[in-house]
C-alpha cells in the first residue's frame, strides 16, 4: 500500500465487497481474461498497426518484466512546472515520454526533470532516445511477477483544476475496475464495440468511462487517433467502422460543423458521449440530426462519481441533464454555503461518497481538509440541482458565479442562451473587476459568420427572458478560447485576456 493513500474505512470497504462492487480483481485481469477467451480478436488499432488480444497481453507481460520496480506518470500536455511537481510528489523513479509530440521535444523536458527531481533514475523514450533509453528496448522474457492486492492503488490520476498545481488521485484496482466495467455495461459495450479514443487516454474519461479499459474488458476494439481533429478522426471512423467515442463540448461543436462538409462515411457511429464540461442544450439538440448517432451526456470527476444519461431516458432528460449516478450506493448531498442540504430541486454544491469515490488525495493533507468533509464526502465544487428522476443538471462551478453588485449571475445560464444566437459558435461568460459593482459581466464569443454586437446579443437575451442584471456589460469577440489539457475553457486565463484587452 502506498504511503500517503487514504483508504476507505473498514466498515465501508466491507460493505462494498458484500454488495459486489469490489470483486477482488486487478485491472490486469481484464486483459488476461480476454486474451484467454478471444486471443485472435483485434484489441488495439494504432494507425496501420493492429494487435490481437494475445499480442497485447504478451507485450504487456514482456514490458511489465522490463519495467519491474519502475514508476510511470503524467499527461501529454504537462510541461516543466507540472511535471517537476508531480515527479517530486509521487516519488516516481522513471519518466516515460515520446521523443517529439505535436512539435514539442520531450527529451529536452526530461533533462530538466532529472535536474529538478533527484529521485528520478531513468528516462525511457518512445522513439529516438538520444542519450536516454529506448522504450522499445525495455523487453524481457515474462516472469511470474507477484500480482498486486486488489485494494492497492493501481494508478494515480491527476486533478483537472485550472488553478494551482495538480493533485494526485489514487485509484485502487477494486474501485477502478468497477468504474470501467459497470460503465461498459451501462453503455451497452460488448465484443462488437469499436471505440475511438479521441481524447488523450491518460485522462479518466477516455480511460475508464468506459473508455479504453471498459472496451478491453468486454473484448471490443480500441482505435487510437493522433488527434481528435475531424481530419484525423473522421477517416478512422469510416475505415475502422467505429461505433462509439467520447468528446468534450468544444470538440463536439467542431465535429458538428465538420459533419456538414465531410465526405467520410460516419454511419457506423452509434454513440457519442460528451462530458468533461456541461454540454449546453442548444448544442445537444444538434447531435442526433447532424452526426446521426445517439447522444449520451456524462458528468463525472477523476475523484470518482460518474453520472450518465440512459438510452431510454426521455428526450428532455437526454438534452438538458447530465445524467444520474452509475451506482445505486453512490451517496449524494446538495448543500448550500452553510453545508446544509438545500430544498428539493434547489441548486447547491454537490458532495459525494461511494464505492469508487476516493477518500483523500495522495500526500495532500492540507488539500484534503478543504476537499473532504469529516465523514468522508468529497466536495466536488460543482453547482447542481437534482430532478425528481435523480438526474442532475450542472449549473456551473461554485466559483463560476459572477457577483455583480450583489446579484449572482450563473454563467452557464447566460452561455446557453448566447449559444442560441445564430451568429455565436461558442460562448463563455467571465467576470472582470469593476470599482462600483465589484464585477461586471463580459461575454466572450467565437463568431459564426459576422460577429454580433453587444446590442444584438442583449436584445436576443432579453427576448429569451433573461433578467437585466445578467446581460453582458461587454462583449469580446475572439478566434479561440484558452483551454485546459482536457479541453475545458480556462476561465482564469480568459478573464486575464479580457483584462489585458481593456488596458491595451
């Protein structure tokens, strides 16, 4: 067991085992079982390379032997600041990276890491290693290595916030295997599923919701793409007859636009999952007609809780909610600033605990004091309201409310109404400092055709019944929004851009 890991209290662990959530299996068993059952079925497609389950399982065994007692870490978009912090925090001994990815030379970054994180012993490079070790050379005849305990930490995911250094999220074999396999069952994945991993697979959403692990667990095929751009993804959907994929809202918007001009045959696509941020109803309505597939809204967090819309949900729930919890024994509280539960149907911060929601970050006791209640509920920071059906509607983040002269402006509400304007491709509302009001509303928009004026947008919003204090005090037209590694709008950077433009 890792030092610095906060385990579930024994009474909860015993309960989750008795209820069948934790089955005493490891993540490695997913691949091994499929390799025994369907050894010649294609497991992974990467460009022109194709591997069967037997081949992937054999390669995993050989690599595991070669990597014995070495650690792995991090996401493709991270650079020096994040990686030095994560290497020190995790105690990782090995850094594995590509040689050059999307124009960035990770070998130069590795040299900095070795200097700044002294516990790192080795760098393994996929590609041309220069002075480092080639990952392709880390190979050995498989040995019967001792397997981990299912209650041990299997991997450390990264928190997805836009402020401060990322935190490490410890997920065990028990809880993460449930996360992936239960998601696959709910989403109808089976051996015929051909899942396009459009998002970076180190993220929770494409990794295990159900993602790569869920697909392999049912014997399906995972198709990898170098980028989620329609230029790369659409030909793969046609060639590999992809049936399911997952996107974040900005990419869903891009795909919807590209679907109007592409010559690629997308008819095999049956399911598009959208998550990572709220998909606004105006965009959700377009998925079926324009992409020809079913939409599933997903709302979750790398810390645990997952919510999905179901295939048999009424249309209004599919379009306007972010689903309901995966597990029957997910415990949810929706609370106000005083930590008291709000009235039924009211909006408040979502707190959660359950069989796959962590009890603490890795080696972060100070962060834990603010992120978890004394009785083990995780404070998500998401503002939600719960419908009588159990479905959640995400109203934004606790900090995504603009305080305009004492009036609270929920950014999600305004953004959704802005998206209904025909000249708006995408929209984000941010608060900017004001000497009188404290904050003013600034609507940042990416135009579709001729850029709309503030007067035109405010007339549109007023016509939709929006209160006067919620109307944008300023409109800024941009070519693109700053994004986090997972594609969410980085509101902190966006607000900084607006402030700079005011003084420019």
